[in-house]
C-alpha cells in the first residue's frame, strides 16, 4: 500500500515539476520579447518572410515578389505568418503563438527523455529546453527556427513511439512531420534519408515489417517534399528544394566566412562576402539576372573553387564552425 502511495506521490511530483517548467518556459519567452515592442520584432527579424507572405496573400505564390524569388525559401513559415499578416495581428499574435510552440518543445523533450531513459532524464531534458538561452530569445523572433525545431523533435519522437508500439499511422505521421520540418528549412533535408534508413534497419523485429514501415515514412515525404520540388521544377527548370543552396555554400566557404563568425553572426559575414565580390563576379551575377538556378550555380562554383584552393583551411574551419552554427546563426 505504501509503495503505491509513494509511486502516486512521485508521479504527481514529476507532473508538478513539468507543469512549472512549461509555465516558466512560456512566461520567459514572452517576458524576453514583448517588452521590446513591435518595431524591434519586425526590424530585427527576417523581414523577407513578410514579403513572401504578402505576395502569397495577393495571389502571387510563395515568391519574394510576383514572379521573382519563387524558390528561394521554403513555404511553411510564410504560410504560418499569412493569417496574422492579413488580420493585422502579427504582433503580438505571432509572438504568442511562437512562444507556445517553443513551450511545447518542453513536453516533447520530457517525453523523449522518458521514453529513451527515465523520468529524471526527461525532466533534465525538459529543463534544458525550457531555459536554453538561444531558444528563449529565438523562439519568438521573426524567423523559422522554432518551427523547424518543433517539427524535427516531434518527428523524431513520433518515429520512436511508432517503433515501440508498431503503429503504421505513427510512422506515417512521423514522416509527414519531418517533411514539414524540411519544408520549413531546406538546410535539414539530410534528416529525411536518415529517417527512412533508420526505420528500415532499426524500427522493427522483422525485415518485412521494417520495409513496410519505411514505405509509410517515405510516402508523405514523397508527396509533400516531392510536390514542392516538382513545383520548383516547373518554375525554375530544376527540381530543387531551394535556389539558395549555392549562396549558402558560398557564405559558409568564402574568405570572409570568419570575418564576424563565430563571435558574431554568420549573417554579418555573409554581408561582408557580398560586399567584397570582385567586379567580374558582380558582372556574372548581373548576367544571370533573374535566373535563380544560374545564380545559385554561380555561388556554388565560387564556393567549390575556394574549397579546392584552400583544402586544409576548409577542414580546419569546418571543425571550428560546426559546434558554433546552432549558437550564433541569426543572432
């Protein structure tokens, strides 16, 4: 009898602590963002998302302007912004929603820790998520970070739960959620083949069952991500996720990548890289004009040339960059 009472008290204690962490996470995110006001939210964020959403609301699709930049960014975050923009309630409405999404990550972290280890680990993960300095600041910024993190964590959780209970529906839901993560940010596209491979190799007792579940994971990915790539193919002439891949590669591998990064933002280093383009490079970009694929290939060519001529430096920088990117990007 005492054991049951002790267990019940322990469960209540864990739930109470989790509830406090959720409440603290939500309050802290709003406390950091709201006092700064609307102008700070709009001016210090990725304002190009507002342009994408505005074009979408006017019937021009997910483009930076009608007929321009139509495959530069992924569609999910502009789609999230759109109802707030059309209603004139982007601030504080969007801030509150993003704070809630970031707070939901506390529960997801708790569940992952509990499923993979134990309740203590779950609470530790929840606490780290609730008070992560980067998350506290960036979850409510005008950028897609919080949505990417939420979809990615939830997708991983769904796949783990699916493997535990052998649920085809959960496998399909996990695939769909990870697809939405990639449709929010193309830079995590690598998780899709990893998810399919993990399901095929590790997520069931029999080979036949694992293959079936891998197909269930892959199907929503093919429909959602594949559909986006087909759309881009029709607009740009190439089945790409984004036409910013080349420029991102250049910004990460140019002589000016470390001009501000990692102590500052890599975005500032990107501005530096653009300002130091040679006259020949500027002419090449002007010649490419509005051809997004041609422009992306130019950036990629310059990046590969730099890597080819600076192999040792590139390897050294890669070791220094990777632990810092998640911390400093978009600051």
